[in-house]
């Protein structure tokens, strides 16, 4: 009997995961269902033993990866999330698989089979975690792993939709809100609180920060005009006009190769 824990804040997603776990080819017991970082931290410090944790990453009260770094679990983690930008960090937090929502029973089975293979080669108790870590380091890299995000999951009321990075014309910060605008001019509210956080997931060959509050994607720049000394007007294909700051104009010009 395998003992597992679920970390998931969405009731419907938790119900789906519980159902698919029950369909796996081994006897399973879900011993804990956790919906918040506080509950997860309490569970990790309780000493309750489980064989594996199925975990979302972005919970209602924050990012659970920080908790896993502060309180390392005594078992592997299978991450199931709508956000692909946390993949590398997840594998640094004892993750062995990373499933992107929406997922199906076949994807979950593949992750489970990977866990079974690893658990057959090493004992996943506290004294032997170093063996598991070494074994994971030898595991072939997942083809889907990329240096930068290719899409962003966005919550809208009770739904989640995905915005392709390639479709973003520019990104703007307004107070605590971070908004992406696609080529049609539609506004999308991103799940970030600073422009620096967005920059960290974007390819710097495609996006440039032209001032304190705006990032542009080079593919959607139509033309440039001199606005005043050390300032450029950036004309986008959508018709939007943006201004570079004096402190960023020279570097922006070098970035464009002009």
C-alpha cells in the first residue's frame, strides 16, 4: 500500500487527482489533502510518513516551492500545475515529474511509473535521500524543459486560460498590476506583482524593458522615431506608441543592433 499526500487548493482539481490516483495500478491511500501553504508546512513538520506527494505549485496563499525549500520533504514530489515557468525550480525541490494542466490519466501514469522505477533503485527514507538526488541527476532531461516560458497560465474567475508568450506585444506595470497586451490590443492580467518577476521568465532576445514600466517584444515593433534627446517613440504593429526612457535608449538601440 502506497501512502500519498495531495497539495492542491482547487476543489475540482483535487477531486480529479484523487480519482486518477485511485486508477493507478498499485494500492493507494491518500493520507492527507492540503490546500494551503500553512497546511503543507504543518504536514511536513508533523513527521507523518508518505511515499510521494502530488503537488500543485501556486496555491491561494502563495508559491509552495518556498515551503519545500525551507522544509524539505522526506519523499519525492510529483508536481501538477498550470505554470510551466517553475519547472527548473521544481526539480531542485525533490521533484521527479512535472505535469502541466490540463493533464490526463496517461500522463499521471507515466509520472507514477517513473516514481516506481526510482523507488525500486533507492530507498526514499531520510538517510537515503542523497541517493535519490544522485539518481535524479542521471535521469534524462525532460524534452519539454525550456530556459524561458512559452506560455503563461492566467486565472479568470473560476477558470484558467493560457496566453502564449509569442502573442504578447508588450507588457505594462501599473501600480501592483502587471498587464500583457496581445497584438489585437486585448489586456491580460498576469499572475505577477512586479515587472522584474515577468522579466525572469522571458527570453531576453525577444523582450526588452524600454522604461520603468514597459517591456516590448521585438517581433511586434514596426518602427522607431526620435522623440527628443535620448528618447525614442516605439511604434508597435497594433498601433500602440510607447516611449523609451533616457536611461534605456542607448542600450535599447544596441539591443536592436542600430
